């Protein structure tokens, strides 16, 4: 987004790229959580090491779930904002065309 005087510009292609990256981030978190679940859980050797791994996984899993929820919320809000920007752009373009038509005497009739 950039401003030029009173003009507001939003690069919708960049915005869509950001949205895709947020979705990709969520997928990566899910993948990481699955890999953490497979590692440890009575597979590392000693009981102390397995317990430490389980404790680590439980804490990381909680943090990763919170990150995933935050990314999901940001992604949803961001997508909604981009839809509003796109809709506003169309509305403004239509109104400018209408005003131009009226000012030039071409009311479309």
C-alpha cells in the first residue's frame, strides 16, 4: 500500500502473495506438528530422554497451535480487507465513469 497525496494505492498482486504465504505458513505448521509427534514418544531411547522429548513436544505443540490460529485469523482478516479494497476500486471506477459521462453529456441514453 502506498500513498501519493490523497491517493491510496493497494497492490492487489502483492496482497494475494502475502495471503498465499500465510496459508503456506499454516500448512508448514501442521507439517511440523506431525513431524514432532512422530519424533520421540518412546522412540529415542532412555526414559528420561523420551520424557524430555514429550515435554518439549507438548510445549511446542501448544505454541505452534497458537501460531497457526493467529496466522489463520490474520489471513482471514487480510483476505477480507483485500476484498473490500477490490470492491471499493470497482465502485470508484464506476462512479468516475458515471460522472465523466454526465459531464461530457453522454448519460448513456
